[in-house]
């Protein structure tokens, strides 16, 4: 998934060494084996914590990507005099700010060791930032194309009906033309 698992792997390898040490001890060194197993359990727990932390950090980094993308589009809006005061820009910025606050909360949760909460906040941040980015991208495309009003799409049934009407008008026109341009007996 792209998560940095190096710290967790180091702890799991350490736990494996303690387990191997406990296994290799003779039966009369029960206390030493118990100490090794206790150390292995602690290393496994530390590995799980390191993995959980790495996962939370990964989610925060993933949430930062759409925030950076929407920042670039906001810069485009503000950099153009024709778009700097766009009506939809405040909504886009507000959603972006909500996403940034979620990322900040996620970072605080990581610092306090609440990794599950940090992942949830990071996912919320990703969704809100992606929503903001999608709206900003659509508005940028709309403004760049020069059209600010939606153009209605023509239904294929309407095209067929218009085609049939056009053919009927052409046939009626040809019939009327032939009747009026016929030669009579006198000349």
C-alpha cells in the first residue's frame, strides 16, 4: 500500500530473535526463556504500534495531495483578475480549509498516539479536499472555456424528429415546385 513498514519490520525481527533465543535455551533455563518471551511480546507490541503509526502517517500524506492540488487551482483563480472574485471561490476555499483542519487534527492525534483517530481524520480530510478539488477543477474548466451558463444537451430523439420534419418539408417543397413550374398546353 505504500506504507513505510521499516520500523515495524525491525521490531518483528527483534521479536523473532527473542523467540529463537527462548527456543534454543535448555529446559533448566526457564527464567531466561521467560525473559526472552516477555521481550518478544514487547517487541511485537512495539512493532504493531510502529505499523499503526506508519499507516496513520501515510493517510495524512495521502490527504495532503488533493489539498496541494486545490491550492494550485486557488492560486490560478486569485492570479487572474477575471476570476479573483468568482462567486464559487469562497466555497472552494472553505472546503479546503476544513480539510486542512482535519489534517492538523490528524497530526495532533498521531502525536498523542491515537492512530486510529488520526487515520479517520485523515480520510475525512482526503474526502473534503477531494470534494474541494473537484469543484475547483470543474469551475476552472467552466471559466476557461468561456461559457458560464450550462448548455443544454440535445436528445437523440429530438434529432430524429427534426430530421423527419426536414425530409417531409423537402418532399412537400419539391412537389409544390413541380406543379407550379409545369408547362401547360399553350406554352
